[in-house]
C-alpha cells in the first residue's frame, strides 16, 4: 500500500528552523510526532528500507532453525537451510498468501497450514497438492520472495529494500567499535526480555535516549553509576556512540562487586535500534523502539549474558532498568507527547556543547537530520 505522499510544503514545515549546524538549529516540528501521515511515510521510507534486528545468531546456528518477525506490517522469517546457508523471506505462501511459519523453531521443510503447499528452506517449492490437475504449472517457477539478511557483530539483521547496501558498508566503524567493547558477543546467550508499551511517538523515545542532558535531573541513581565527566557522544553517518566509564565505584543503581565490564558503551543505530554494554559480567543488550501508531510505541529490550539464566547480580541490574530507569524515562516521553498536543509547543533549541559531552543534545540533532532526509526521499524518490 502506498503511503500518502508528503509534499515539499510538508517537509519545509517540519524542517523550518532546522539547521545542519546544531548550535544554531531548532528541532523538527512536533506535527511529525502526532500525525499518522508521517508514520505512513516512515514505514515506507525508513523501516522498510533500513536494517532491522531480528535475533542473536545463536538462534539460527543449527540447520533447519528459523525465526519469524513482523517489520511494520510485513511478515518475514529467517532460516538456516539444510546446506548451512542463511536465508530470509517474506513469510507468505505463493498460493493464497497465508503466513507459513509462526514463532521460532526447527524444521526440515515448510508446510503451509492453509493448503499444505511444501517449500524447502531455500525458498523453492517442493510440492503443491493436486497441481498435476492444472495446466502450465511448474514447481521450479515458484519460489518464496527473498529479502536481504546479514549477520553483523553476531546479530541477525534483515532489510526489505533489495537495493540497500550491506549494514557493514553503511555503518562504517560501528562493527569495530562493538567488537572492541564486546569481544565476547558471539559467546553470549539470550537470557531475558523486557517489553513496554508507551503512549509516545517512537521519535520522542529515540530523542530521549540520545541525550543525557536530562540525566542529572531525572535519573538520580543512574548518574551515580556512570561517571558523567567521562561521558562522550559522537555521531557517525547512521549511528552514534555514547561512551562513559562506569561501575568503578559504589553507586545507588545496582551492585558492582567483582564486575569485569567497567564501561557504559552504547550505540544508537538508525532508525530504531540501540546496542548496549553495561557494567557487570560479560553482557550485551539490544533495545528496539517499534511504532504502533503516531502516538504509541512498543519497546523490546533483549539481554544477552554469559549464561541463559541471569545471576542474582544481573537480575538486580535488570530490576534497576525495569523498576527505576524505564519508569523514569517512560514518564518523561509520555509527558513530552502530551505537551506536543498543546498549541504551546512546536519546536525547541538543541542545547549542545563543543566538547560533545553526554550533556549535549547533538545526538538528537543528528537523528533529526536523518528523519528529515527520509521525508525528503518521499518527495524525491
């Protein structure tokens, strides 16, 4: 389905006051946080054209293993075929469009639950019941529609855009940064998931994530864990890095006795994925912000640890996120969304500093530039 086109007037309105130089720029207009027309364009120009996280590669190591996902209305699955190749397809039978697989698991073939057409894991049609009764039907002519899939830093990503360059090519030095801070990522295993439903636009959630200007005000415990004077934010193409020393002294967030990781290493990856390494044992987190509608977002927060059962210390860290940090942030972004409903706020200034500290909002400015670029592509495909 084609989204309602944005006009140049729409784009000019949203970007009026935005300047490529953050120190003299205003933020993008609040209308794009409230109007479903913009979300329709974001689905086509952003989420259906960017690399989206599916799972850790551990779920797809065994031949026959598969994982399904929904990408803004598009049902897909990723599978390891019997020859060891990694494949990704739209999760749609070529007979009548029924979804083929649910959830995750292991299978040698794919049988459609509607009319029992059978496919191999490489997407080829193996058998169509009673097809011998009709004319000009050739199994070899029918295949599942493939999509791009890539393992990036031991994480599986897919992209619905057949012309998109690889995530490794698009993201520059990101893989090197992640593997430097998390060299054990390939050995970590899925251990826990948190999920939330927020009454706020997905961009408001990203905005909040990309700056720690609010941290000393809203996250009193967090700023005792992270050494704010070491916090640095750098922007690069489709990602930004957020680095600080952390977990080296006693704090009010969670226990840090005998930890092996003493860095707060966080990356934002356009458009809606964050990759994180917190103080503790070997760990990694993938956090996604998934639009539900213009004013509602679903969050999924996956934890990967050295073992599939979190230790007591890791559960304490998870509880800090779930019971303290997330409620604080959810309250903030939902309040921002309500404020955007009033006539009293349309745009604000970015508070930035030349040092690129965590207290600076240049990461938000960078994100807004990527959003505006996507809107412009809608007008100039």
